[in-house]
């Protein structure tokens, strides 16, 4: 009987690695790793690009080492971005606005003038605007300058613009240091000085004491301007104010040299000594000729001089003359004053002799030094001494 053919067992198929659950997971992992790597590279590239844009160097200045950019008060970020782009300090207005917004600097930006260094990064520019790291400009009106001199000071300032239509009234400007911005008009600065002067006088006038001879704020301002021009030593201002107050009180003329000079130069330095003809000149301000106060101030006085006039100390001084050290020596009587004048003339003669290389012995007789004040006859009055008329009741 024939045998049935023997059937070979079917060969077992080995599943391929790409098939089945395990293979699928492996392929997915490889794909994820590949995508992650690509994303990582993209992020690194993005970070590098961000660093290059935000912290990297910006455009170079067109001229010099920096570019001046002015941000006006109330200007929004878009307008600032346009200004920066126009001045060539940023490359992209959109990136600037994004940087300002993301950093919170858009809520802190400060007006002002900024010197943006050549090649400054976007980060540096944002920091400058948010922290007010701008350029500050100041203009100073010193105490005792005339209004004409104030105009000259403002006209020389290069950051201010415009003309000053007319010289302000004398004494209407407050001596102070003022902060100004580039492009501000000179007339606007004048207006600020005048507002400050009014505010200060309104506050000082109510402090006037019973010893003041000023009857109005204007009179106080006029007398303070004379005090201001007579001495640059702060400690002397109250004493000088007392001298002039006493003179006005007894009817003496002020006989102040600065009032003569103002009639000649309107407050500018004369640059030489006064001539006899100038001392006798009949100008509205010459207190050697007129009685009482000049019609206007002769300068813009500072706060210390105004306070001195409003509250002068009690004193019987009526005269003063230079002491040779930059200050003055004061006297209550005319005889004392003449002796002080003689001493001052002697100081002048000695200085002149030293300049010529000569040596002078003391020209004041010892009897004058030892005897104290005495009445001098006209022929004994030193050459060039200022003779002041004293009312009989003040002698």
C-alpha cells in the first residue's frame, strides 16, 4: 500500500523588526529625536539671532562717536521708534517696539536728550530710555548780573534756540541755575526766570521786619540790587543793607559807585576807575546826584540780599570803604570813615609801589595811628578820598 506523502511542517516566519508594536515605537522615537534635534537647532539659531539683534552691536553713528536723539515729553513708543530709525540708531522699528513692550520699558520711557554711542545695542538703547540716562543741560544766571547780561548768557547757550524780543525789566529775573532742554526757546527760559522771581518775592515780602526802610516790594528789590553790587561777601550783605537803610533814614544820599556804573554800562563791567565827570553826571541812577533810591534796580539781586534789606540788623554805621582784603571796614562817624579811607589809600599806594618794584615806608604818621579818630581839615583829606555830605543831626 502506498504511503501517504509526508507533509513538512510549515517554516516559522520571523517577524521583521519594522512590523509590530515594538517596531512602531522605535520608529516614533527616532522621529521624535530627529524633530527634537531640528527644533533645538532652530531654537539655538533663534537665540543667537535674538542675541545678535538685542545685545549685539547696532548701527554705527553717521558722524562722530555718538548720535544725539531728543525724546519730547509725551511722545509715544511708535514715534520714538520712528525718530530712532530716522537718526540711524536702530535697524527695525518693530523689533524696538517689541523690545520696549516685552521689557516693560514702554511704561518707563523718559523725555530728554540722549547721546546714543556709535554701535549701541538695542538693549543699551532701551535701558537708556527707561532709566533716563540722558544728557542734562543747565544755564546759570549768577546773582548781581543785569538783565542785559542775562540775555547775553542765554544767547551764548548753544542748546537754546530763538531770539529774545527785548531785554527784560531790571530785577525781574531770579538768579538761579535752570535745567534746559535742547531746542527750548530762550524766551521760554526768560519767562521761567520771571515766574520764579515773582514767586520768590511774593514769599519773601511778608517776612519784612520793622527795621526795614522798604515800603514796597519794588523798593526792596531796588535797594537789594545796590547791596548785591556793593559786596560779594555774604556775611557783609546785612551790614551793607544796614548802612544804606540808615542813610535813607536820616536823609543821606546813598552815594554808591555801582549806581554810577549802571548809568554808563547798564550793569556791564566798566573795566576802569570812575572819572570825576561820571561821578557828577546826572543820570537817573547816580546816587551821588539823586536823593533816595534809583528808579529801577541796577541788577538782579539774589535771595540773601533781599533778605538783608527786608531785615537789616540794628546798627549805627553810616559809612564803609574797602579794607584791602576783599571786604570792607565800617564806620559810624565821618571822622572814622576818613581815617579808614586814608588807610585804604595807603594800601593802594603800597600795592602800586610793589608793582613798580619799589618799597614804601608807612605813610600814615604814628600820631594819627595812636590818636584815633580826629577831625581833618580840607587840606588833610587824602587825595582821592570820597567826601560824603552828612546832615547836621547825623554828626
